[in-house]
DNA sequence: CGAAGCTTGTGAAAACAATCACAAACTCTG
DNA sequence: CAGAGTTTGTGATTGTTTTCACAAGCTTCG
C-alpha cells in the first residue's frame, strides 16, 4: 500500500477515532462526518481526513463515513479485535494493577505469563496464572508464542529483562521502567515514564507563559 | 527569557538528560559533552545543544558542560528538587500502585490526598492518609493548597473529577482515564493512555515495514 | 605564547507535520 | 433530472522541529 510511514501523533489520533466510532456505533449512528469526528477528538476535519487517507478512502462525498465499516477498518488497522498475548515482567504493585486493568482485557490484551526474580513472589497465584521465575522467561515465552512484552521492573533490571524478551522472540515492548532501553531497531519500543509526565506538569507550573508544543 | 515555547519532545529529552546527569554526577564525573549526552539519550549532539539553548548557555567550548551545574540548572528548570503536593482521585488498584510508586516520592511528588466515590473505600487508611469522599475534594484540595491532580478513575467519572479539580484551583492534571478531557486552556493536561500505547505496538506488529514516526 | 584540538552555540537548510482550500463526487429536494 | 447543498480526498501552503555546518571560544601542550 501507499506510503510507508505514519507519525506517532497520527497513530494516537487513530486510536481516539476508533474509540469515538465505537461510541457512535453503540448509539446506532450510521454515518459520521470528518467534522464530527474532529470535534470529539479536539482536532480539525482536514486532519481527520489526512489521517484516514493513509490507509485508503473510506468515506462517501456528501455523506461522510459509514460508522460500522470505518470502525471495523480502523480496528483492523490498529490490531484491535484479535487477541494479543502479553508477557508481564515485574510482579510488583504496578504490575498487579496492569494485570487487573480491565481496559487491557477489553481491548484484547491477555496477560499469559507473569515473571519476577523475587523468590517470595515466584510461585504465587495471580488469577489463573502463577508467577514464574524470570530466569525461565525465554523458554516460557517461546512456548506460549507471546508477541508483546511489558516491562514493569525497577530501572536497573529493565535492560536485561528487555534483552531476554527480545532473545525469546518478542518484538514489541511497552516499558514502564524509568530508563532508556537500548534495543535492536527491529523491536518496537514504547515508553511510559511517569516521572517524565509529572516533570512536564511541573515545568508548566513553574514556567507560566511558556507554551509546551503540540 | 528568550523564546516562550518548547516542543513536547524537547521537554521529554530534557527529563532524560537530567537523569543521565544524575548518574554521571554519582560517578563523580565533572564535565560532559553534548556528544556523550546524545549517545546516552539516543539523539544527536546538535539536538542536545539546541534543547539546552532554550534556557541559556551552560557549557564551555572545548570542554563541555559542568555536570553538577547543569544538573542543578536542569533540575530547577524541570521543577525537580522542591516538593510538589499531589491529589489522587481513584482509590483502585492503579491508584494504589501510583500512590506506592517510589519513583514519584524520590522525585519530590507527595500524594497528600486520596479521593474516591465508593463508600466502601472512603475512610480506609492509606499509609498516613485516609481515603476521602470525592464530594469533599474542593474543600480538601483548597485547604491543602494542592497544585497537581492525578485522575485514575474509570472513564465516565473522569471529566467530572477533572472539573472539580480545576474548580478547586488545581492547574496541572495527569489523566490516566481512557478518555479525552475537555478543560480550560489555562490548565495543563497530560494523558497516559495505556490502551493507546498498546494499540501502537499492535500497529507496528501488524504493519511490518511501516515506520512509526519519531 | 602560539598552534592544535575540542566543543559549544546558532544561523541556515532540510525534513516533517498540520492546515488550507478547492475540485470532484455524492445526496436530497422539488 | 437539474440545481442546491454536503462532504470527501488531496495538492499546495504554512508552520514546526530536526539536522547541518561552521565561526567563535576555551584548553592543552610544546
């Protein structure tokens, strides 16, 4: 298909559109204009159309987009709808919260393995899972064919864990550890760094008058 | 001072630099070049210099940047070092994990109030705090002079909670609820949307060959 | 002290992303 | 079925961020 590149912000907007479309579909709405989607998403109609045009043309001029079709198409593009198996490393509080987080399950993300290196945690039951020794990550992840890894360890363990994931065939990692991971280009890595988010808030608080872009 | 605008990505990079500088200072290193900082941060030396130049010029040509000074200066810029009081709304698992998250405390973020609307949770002890009724948020937040709010509620409660925060004088909000909040321009808002992060991973997995920009 | 060697700070250029603006294509109405 | 009214898809434009490239300034060493 056409170009081979999409900006991160465009991708995030697509996720938002999908959520709005789901709501519209529940309301039984049949079609929707780029204008309406834009309003909900805090953007412009031209932006919506550009974003969608990366993947084809789904709308009818004069009418708008058919809600169910566009929702299905977007879901397909974003990989929502099928089930994704996830391995979680770090059986701490944050790991437990993510494990229990309903939003994940509802979106098709299934945690199929939990690892830790703390002997007191290894062997504990988490729902129908049992916390495994991180030393066995390679074998376990391979056996289960997991594709996505979530790193919720302290900073100093994160790099090793991520490398073990990559060695075990995982190619997409979501990292919550407050540290920059260095991984092969071929691995898709996203960071959720809570301290950085808060620091950005503080910056705004201490620099009134400054604009934090985008 | 000079311009009045900084891009979000530049701000995030500054947070990273700060972390690296702290590590370098612990190692007793006296000076560091933009090149070294760039290598650690996965960027380029020119980018580092541009980022820093927003706030003045801290380096010495031929030598690099003095590590302790630059660290102190960056910490000041990002508001690290002083204590920030935080109010947390949503006494669920994720809220509890954030409350206990050591990275926050270490960076000066102190949760001084926790709210929920569930009668079974209200009144419970969390460390030295007690979960308060979200109905009393306004008075409590005002009394404590809280500046930062964290929303960890389900999606449908988030907007109301955020508005209550704003009404109580909070001007910086970190939102974990999977929903777009509409707030006055004057409020600084940042979103952490876990589903969107995972969807971006899935996108990369299903669209091999595509590049997700920046 | 003068020359060689680094490294910064910053205009200028390039790459990238958002917005504009409009022809083309559809619907709806009478 | 023709004309009025919408709304898409997209080239052109504008704006923003990153990268380039180099003069200027500092250090070190003979």
